């Protein structure tokens, strides 16, 4: 990794811990002669007026500090788009599967990163195209998942699923999750999906409350192309990317998912391995 000269900061809004941390962090970075770019939320915490839109923060930076939880990290992942800029995720409370660095660890871990001694975890992204008729009307990239869910209160929807032109089935369910290994510990886990080790080259299809109890999660190779066709009426189904962006669907809309050419780089604590995170976050028993 190149020498770190410029830092970006992206912060979750309305977090008391961030209001205490950000001014100290800004001084600490300034003392080391680092250029700093930050979003509008970070500027508020620092008492400044020069914050910028989140998508502009990564430009020209060598490392981006993300202050918040997994939701803030997902937003930051969209902001960097295809730039190969590592994210330094700091957990400011909550579950935080991806934001494993604590407030107490932030400065020692930053020092480690500046010395080039940090550990980088690479996470594969999933891209999704929304096809309406013969036209592509949307393109998205997801770190966690691409989800099609019902839009009405108490109605299941019909979704046809294909993997590499092979028909899987017509799901009658509240929805369907297409998850990356990273996303296997998010919505998919809540819907009964398996936990997938981050380096496994796979994609998981997890139905949400299927009408047929025999509809179980299916793991397919990372090289697969997954096509979901909504058979629900117009605006009766909704497409969501990482739980944060999306749009209503029309009958016959197709969502085509495949592994992205891009990977997200996350700075990981040197002594915190994947199963350590599971034991801590899921309260699994210790030895």
C-alpha cells in the first residue's frame, strides 16, 4: 500500500461518541501533517462548515476512516465506487460485524496503518442490473445483498429465479435475498441463511418466509449469473440494495446479479479473526 498522505472521514449522524471523538481525531491527524477530507456530518462534529457530499470524500485519499456502524460502512462503500481506497471502519456502538475496530483501538491501529503493518481484508462486491423490457434502467453494486421484497403489508409475491440459464423455481415468499459472503451475516442470516466464510467464492440465495417450507437457502458459485424475474404486479415488489437504496418494481422486471470486478478493502484488527468476530457478536460460547 502507498504511503498515506491524505485521509477521508465519513461519520454516522447524531452519535454522541462521534461528537467527542472527531475533534480529537482531527487534531491528531493535523499534528501528523495529513490532509483531511470529510463529509458534512463529520464537519458538524468538528464545528466546521467545510464538509462535502459523501461521494466526494474519497477523491485523492489514501485511507478513509468510517465512524459509525455497518450501515455507515455500506454507505461509504457506495461512495468510493470503484476506487481502490481502503476503509478503516470504527464501531461506535451496535452489532458491527464489519466495523471491528473499537474507539479505544483507533489511534494505535491508525499508527499501525501508517507504518504499513495493517491487515487488509478484501470483500467481493455484487453487481445488479435492473432490466425492464429490453432496457437497463438501473445499475447497482452491493457489499451485502440484493433483495427483492413484497411492498404490500400482507401479500406474498411470486419470483422466478434462474442460475446460469437454469431454472431454479418460482418462489412464493415475502422476498428473496441474493447475498455475498459478507452479507451472509446480515439480512440473510436473519432469514435463516448460512454463514459463509469471507474468502469463499460463493453467492447465496435465501428466500424470505417462503410459502413452501422446503424452499431452503442455496449456495452457488461466485461465477454464476443469477436472474430474478418479478411476477408480482406493478409496485407490489421492491428492489433494495444493501438495505439503503432501491426502487419499486414492475411486473416482468428482471434483476440480473453477478460478481463484481471490484473488491472492497477493509482494514482489520491484527488479532481479530473471523471466528473471533462471530463469537463476540453472536455470543457464541467460549472454549
